[in-house]
């Protein structure tokens, strides 16, 4: 019998992202009380600041009536399923596709756990400079963002190499 050569084993990376995300949120919930209080890490640039988000990125739909919780859970589960199918059709050695997909799936499911457990996502990483403030985020968001950027960058370079 021929061994599987697809990239589904990269879902182990997703599991690592989920575990690190959930552990970091547990730490934030226990160490950064009360919410909204900045804890300087790199003064003038980075604080740990506990925050909660019932919406999506940049608090999109955060002020809705609660339906957005289930919408974002469903969206993340469907997208993660599609990406898992993509991994199943990707050769195991194609790390330029598998690595970003694994990061995105892990990040999406990390935030789903929060939405299912607490009806909101726990955030705590606050980057700022002078009057500029980036919205507070978490490690799951990092996985999604880094994975998406990697997919785009690798896709652009892969396209040029073939041309």
C-alpha cells in the first residue's frame, strides 16, 4: 500500500498554533486584569493589554446583536474545512503552500474556541507608536495574518518563477 503523500500532516502545525494561542490567552486572562490596563513590554511600542472582541478583525460587527458569534464560528469552520481539503490535495513537501495553510487553520480554530467558550475573542497584544494604535490582537490573529501574507508572497514569487 502506497503511503499518503499529502500535506495533511501540516495540521499538526495548526494544533501547535491552537495550543500556544489558548495558553497565551489563559495567561492573559489570569495576569492582565483588569481588562484595558496597559502592561508595558517595550515602552512606546508594545503593551500587553487585555481586551475582548465579539466581532471580527478591527472589531468589525462587534456591536451587533449576537448573531455575529455564530456567523464567525461557521465562517471559520467552513474556511478551515476548505483549507484542510486543499492540504489533502497538496504534496507533503510543498511547504510554501502547507505552512501558511496550517497557520491559518490554527489561528481560525483558536479564535473559534474563544467564541464557543466565551462568546468573545480574548486579545492582549497592543502595538502602538505615539498617537497611532493598532487594534489589540492575539496569537491566533498572528497565525491567520502571517499565513495569509505567506500565501500571497509565495504565490507571487511562484508565479514569476514559472513565467
